C-alpha cells in the first residue's frame, strides 16, 4: 500500500504551489501560471477520480452512477463552464473558447482515449479485437440519440437553451436507465482499493475531505488556468483557439486516460473501456447542454450561444467522429483496424489545419460510418430491444 499512499501524497502536494500563490496573490508569467494552476487541476482530477470510484461502495446503487459520473468530469466541466460564463459576461472570443474546449474534449476522448486504450488492451490480450460489455448497449443508444441531434446544431448556427435542456434530459435519461440496467460487480484497484481498506466511518471522512478539497482547488484554479492558456498562446504567437481546444481538455481529462490505462494493464479491460465510453456519453450530452444554460445565466436572459463558421465546422466534425465511434462499438467489439482508423483520422486534422480539412474529415467519418451501421443494423435492433427490456424492468 506504500505506492498508493505515495500517489495520494504526490497528488495533494502538487496542488500546494497554486494554493500558496492564490492565497498570497503571487503573479507569474502566463506560461508559469498555466503550469502551476494546471498541475493543481490535474492533481485534483486524480483525487476526484479515486474518491468517486471508492464512493461507489458507500452510495446507494440508484445514486452512485449519477454521482460518480458528475464528479469524474468536474474538472473538464469547470473549464468549459467558465468559458461559457465569460462568453455571456464579456462576449468576444470567449464564445469561441467555450465551443473549442467542448469539441476538443469530445474528440480527444474518442480519438485518443478509445483508440489507445483499445490498442493497449489488444497488446495485453494478444488478440486483434476487444470485446465490450453487453451493458454498453445503453451507451450506444444514448450516443445515437445525442449524435443525431447534435448534427442539427451546425445547421442552426447556435446552441439554444432548448438544445441544452434536450441534451441534459438525455443525460438524465441515461442515468435513469443505468440505475435499472444490470451491471457487473466491480473490484476496486490501486488507490481506491487502498481507500476502501479503511473502516467505514474513517473511509467516508477521507473521501468527503478529498472531494471537498479537490472541488476547492478546482474552484480557485480554473479561472487562472483558462486565462493563462489564452495568455500563453498570445505570448508565444500560438493559435488561442487551438490552445483552448486541446491543451485544456488534455490536462483535465488526463486522469481519466491514466485510470483507464491502469485498469487495462491490470487486465480489467472491460472496466477501462466502459469508463471512457461512459465519459463520452456524459460529455456529448451534459457538457454540451450546460453551455447555453450557463451562457443564458450570465446574460440573465434565455439566449442561444452563437456559433461562427469555424465553430459550426468543429461541431460538425465532432458529431461525425461520434457517429463513427458509435458505428464501431455497435457490435460491442473494437478491432485493430477500427482503433487505428480512430487514431489516424484524429491525428489527420493536425496535418492540414484548414476549413477544407474539417469538411473532408467529416465526410470521411460519415462515409465510413454508414456501411458499418448498415452492416450492423441487427445489433442496433438488439440494442433497441435491450433498452425496451431495461425500461420495462
């Protein structure tokens, strides 16, 4: 257990430089602020991830899925909610940043997260494909609804509060159905297993303390981290949109990737893949849905979050990638070529950063998805029957 103790100690220690800087109002150049506050966000994300997983043994089953799902994505939501709030208060480029962070988080999770975890699993299994849990038919159903709906957003040119309510409703539908669906019993590993070894009363105190501490650190770090990323981009002549789109999600989502890879290395492959696929559902429903709601709250009136041409292209590309990811997992398997296709197409967007590239990649994703969906249409019908059984259970 010494390793687990050291991991917790290290995560907490890496939050102290920013806490100290925040309390004593110490100012740094943007890139230094981004490093220190970003380290605090990443460390807090690890603490939340460990605490949330451990909390599943103490929270009633009907609540655990919702609570854990919300806690696990708190760092990513905090950054995006900040940008959406500032878009309503200040406007200008912040409107772009809110969408950039959301699309980056979604594409990174699928293009890098799904593919690398699947490839690692294949190496561990020495097989050319990974089989997924039957319970993921629920995720494929919700992903299908959310993806089809999100294709309408670029056509309208904004994300309306009604869109937000619909997508948030899909998230709560997912949580409701998840509480009714059968899930395999899980075994804790690593830090959560260590935390679970404490007596119940002490364990609960530790978990609550870690969660409140992490939430506090994220609260005092998120504004500085977000603004420092923008300032760093300006200082070094980088594209601010791309900095917000990729660096911020990479920092806030890295714990999810690390935990998933850890589970796969311990041969808990289904658990590792399930975690990332479930996160995709959360981000593709609740995260997008929050943006127009927070934007309207900042303006003190219901208002759609406007999208310019670049943002519409980004959402179209994200929806197209989501459709491809959905098509791949519709048969509850990911093979070597599918995982490589996910990763290659994700990386292709960085080779030629242009309007044409975004449209071409969107077309490629859709063109690849349609034959797979047609071929696997029986699996989609099976998923529908599965959902019907869950609803009636």
